[in-house]
C-alpha cells in the first residue's frame, strides 16, 4: 500500500522507523544472500567442470568452466576458470576459440600465474594448426621462462623440448630434431615423453638407412644402364664392321665372277666354250698378296660374326 507524502510528513520518527525498518532489513538480507550465493555458484560450477574434464567430456566441461568464469567474484577465480576453458577447448580441438580466450586471458590478467603456461599451450595450438616455426618460438620462450624446480615443472619442460623436436621433424629437419629427442632421453629419464622420443629416434635412423639404400639402388641402376649402353654400342660397332666386311667380300666375289664371264663366250647352240687362252708358260701365277688379303678379310668377317653371336648370347643370359 502506497504511503502519500503528506502522511509520511505527518508521521513521527518512531512511526517512520517502524515502517521502513523491515524494508531495509529485507534489502540487506537479500544482498547478503546474493553475496553468499555467488561463491557457492562459482565453486559448484568449477567443481562440475573439473569432474567433466576428468571424464573426457570436454565440451560439457568447457560450458561449466565458462559459467564459473561468469560467476567469479575476483580476478583470480576468473583467470582459473578461463584457463580451464582454454584447456577444454584444446582437448576437443577448437583451436580458434582457444587462441581467442588466450588473448583475453593475456589482456585481462597479464600477471596471472597462468600466463607463463600459456606460452606452452600456444605452442601446442600452433603445432596442431601446422604453424611449426611459430610453435618453435613459443616452446623456446617457455623453456627460457621456467626451470626444473619440481617434478611437474621438469615434465612440462621435457614435453616442451619434445614438441620442439616434433616441429623440426615435421619440417623435415630430422638431424636437428634428433638432438632434441636425445636431450629429452638424457636429461629427463623419468618423463612420460622418453618413450616417444626414443621411438622418433628409431624412425630417424630407419629413414637414414632407407635413404642410403635408395641411393645405392639408384647408383646400381645407373651403372646397369651404362653397362647396357656399352653393350649396345659394342654390338652396333661389330654389326657395322661385319656389314662392311661382308660388303667388301661381296664386291670381291662379284669381281671374280665378272672376270670369269669375261673369259667365256656363248656358242650359237647355247653351249659355252673356253676362249683361247695363252700358253701355259704365259700364264702368270696370281699375286700372293692379293690372295692373302682376300683370305684375311674372309677370316676376319667370320671371327666378327662369331663375336657378335657371343655378345647377343651374353645379353640374353644377363651377362653370366
């Protein structure tokens, strides 16, 4: 029921107190209840997000952490909730949202305890997006900003060195990557990344062996091609020489036939008669040089033919 200004003016101080005191108390009580409800809401949301994250229900966890961030009453709680929002987003590969929330965390809480860890997580995000050089930069900054103060910090640094090796491996710089893997094995023997680093080193060694074998096979193939080309060239040379000698023999044989025909004539009835020949004493013995030269040509042609056949047989049997 509304109270008019005139009635209120005519009321005594005691009457005013009796009217307004319940309203003031109600307002104070609602404020106290709201102040108590906010921390309880934040704690409940934060706890729900943690449980969902452990169950690998990352999208639901991100929603709960986001609600916890919205109900947080101080910057530390907001930073913690936003940090876990980022981790949840990375867990279900929403890297774009993760980078935006990283930027927000850097802007709203530049001195929070999570700022240094964000260097490591930014490196992870850029690696998963294929920006390997940028990822190397952030992993290196993280390693420079922290020490092996305790087991957790040592494991995180070991993981950072391992991911630097992964960046180099993905970029094809296997020898440089092997140095980081070897560093993880030698320096952080109890790190969970030791087994993965040893596996990568085995892969790099295997790739080296495969490269050497491939180079050897390539050299053998080129050598075989060169040998085959030499065989083909030899065959062509012998064939050419043989053809030349066969042609020469044919020319010599044709000249002998023509000479014989020149020494004969046809009778009218188709029979041949030997032309008059000189007396026996006038017949000169053929020059021995001419006969020996022809015989040499014939014998050499025969030898060349035999060599060509042997070469062809060698090629067919693989040179064995």
